[in-house]
C-alpha cells in the first residue's frame, strides 16, 4: 500500500487507453457485518499506520480483506447471506481524462466506498480498478489527515504520497496555506483542529498539489458559503486544466454547476450514468430521492456544532402528516427540530429550497418576533415554516436547512438537500393554471391578484 506499490500499479496499466483516467470493471466491495474495519480517510493515514506497526496491520488487512468464503454471497439454499453487506455491487464505468463527473445517491448508496476504492484506501473485494495518473483525494467531512501530525507535516506527507519532491511541495506551500486560511494553526496537531479547519486545509492540499485526478467527497457539507464557492471555483479550475475530477455531493446545484456527467448509485449499484441534468432529475423524481423526513438520532452525526445541532427536518401537509407529495394548491409545512446547547446565542434559522434544475427558488428566514434578536435557553426547539398553497411550481424541490446566529455572525452547520418533496399539478378550476392545459414556465407559480377595467369602447 506504500507509495512504491501505488506507482507500480499505475505503471502497470498498459491496457488503459491514453484517454481513460479511471476504469472500473465489475467492482464489488463486501463488508463483513460486526467486524470493524479501521476507517482511513487518506492514503496518508494508511501510510503512517503501516509504518508504525507494519506486521500487525498487514495481518489485520489480510484478515479483513479475505472474502473467499463470502463472495459467493449465497448459502446452500440459494438465499443471500445476512452477515455481509454489499456496499458496492458489480459497478463498471470509465472516466476520461479531463472529465468532471458527479457521483450522487442516497445515504448509504456506496458513494464514499467507491471513492475509497479509487483512492486505494480500501481494496475492492472483486473486480478491477485501473487509475492512470496521480490521485489526490479528500474523503469524508473534516477528516483528511493523520491526526497526530501537525498541519504543516500533513501537507508534506500528502505531497510525498503524491510523488512530489520536498521542493515541489514547498513551491505550493504558501498557496495552500492562503487558500485554507489556517496559517495560525499550522504547527498544531490536526486532531486539535475544528472540523471546518480540517476540511479547509484538506481541500487546499488536495486541490493544490497538482493531482492529475482529484477525488472529493462531500466537502461542501462543511464550511461557510464563501468557502464552498471557493472550493467549487477551485475544482472548476482543476477541471479546466485537463485534470479529472470525481465529486460526491448531496448538493444537486453544486453537482449541476460543476459536472456535465453524473453517475447515480443506489444500494451499491449504478442506476443511471449520463448527462447531469438527466441523472439528477431521475434521482430527485425517484421515491428514494424524495425523503420527506430526515432525523439524526446520533448527536455526533447531526449537522451543527457545540452551540446548536439540527436533529430532524420534515415536510408535512396541512393536516400535519409527513408527506412527500403535495397538491400545488395546498400549503406545505417545513418543520425543523434542533437542540440549543449553549446559552446566549441569537439564532438565525433559515432554509433554501432548490428545484430539480438546481435553481434556488427561494430562501426562507425565521423572523418570528417571539424569538427574533432574543437569546435562547438551552434545549430542544421545533420551528415550523408554512409555505402557502398556490405558490410553488410543480416539480421536485429539495430543502437545505441552515443554522446560523447573528451578533456575532456565526455559521453553525447546514444539511444540503436534507429532504425533498414533490409538488403535484392540479387541473381544477381553482388552481393558478385554471383552464390552461399546456406547460407553464417559471420556477414559482404564485396566485396573484388581477383586475381588469373596461376603459373605453374600441
Ligand atoms: N468500514 C465499513 N464497515 C462496514 N460497513 C461499512 C463500512 N463503510 C461503509 N459501510 C456500509 O456500506 C454502505 C455504503 O456506505 P457508503 O459510506 O459508501 O455510503 P455513501 O453513499 O457514501 O453514503 P452517505 O451519503 O451517507 O455518505 C453503507 O451501508 C455503510 O453502512
Ligand atoms: Mg459518504
């Protein structure tokens, strides 16, 4: 797994055509349930661990990756084994050099697993992966580095793993530090960084060390809007220089902006691979792309920080029932549950609504005078926003809740496209459409007041 091994693998790929950067052939990844596999998010972490205790690690890896007994997956009577989980199942695709590709799908679809296989953090159980070129990857939120090493050491380690000389890394060092904005903490071990700081530095490293292939998992889930925009611009820039980018996100508008092609995964398998607008549209209009309710029972996984954490978001109909399909004439309720854990914050709760083309239809901000500009007690809150009927256009819409506070202005967290719902067309006389039967353009379809006066005889 060390650098040499990686170089060898990359050189041994005469079968990959000049234009192909990544070739994935019938790849599957099986996890044995109940057996913990140490999670590594960078090759750096794998690399350092291997150096620290090579034999122990070698044995551990061997035992975890031996699946000779399970890859048949069927037991004697032909039923599926229940002690294994197919995180990725028989996946094949090619990515050309210079392509920007989005990888989308619901939670647990296998996206991160696929990226880990491509980054050689974890080997596939079956199938073959060929990667042509130096890979730099940023996998999973906030965990891009080896925690014991300082920010500075991690930058050098990552450079070395990419096959760069110390001098080459040095020439990029200032740019990396400037992009990340963490210069004050460069000599602090990364384990003391906040998740936002970690992801900032990790992204800066991954994008600036001149990789030929850049693999990014959900970096936009962390960090403020400004940093997200900066990351997207940087990825675009990397793509424009003939590099290959593979990008996982739940943020459909980011995917739509960056990638011309997308791959949709569901339960480990590819469901659709093609132009992004078609793939995103298929995803959002599928039942599993429309989760009307999302909860974070585990506090550690909930979006937010030490001040406030989002615990649930749901879309309800006018009767208060959770529903992902709504008549265009009916009001829709968006409900947010969150825990305030620190006193004296003036929260500024809002959410963004995007349509399936990735357009932000509107942003709704909680301006309830009862709470506006007031410090909050600690505890659980439920905030409901009512979207009037006869306001949205038909189609699929997603909701991105954002937790912020003002004075001082602080970003606490957000949940990109946490839920989605469908607005159904109505052909009844009391709908905005009235008697018109053909398509009506527009991202909203509000019910407006009209008056007509007869002014003079013609
Ligand atoms: N190290 C592991 N050990 C066991 N099971 C795992 C491991 N990593 C992932 N899985 C399982 O494999 C499946 C695919 O997980 P993966 O993390 O690839 O999904 P994902 O598409 O990235 O989801 P998300 O959108 O939530 O990030 C899930 O059921 C997950 O629980
Ligand atoms: Mg993931």
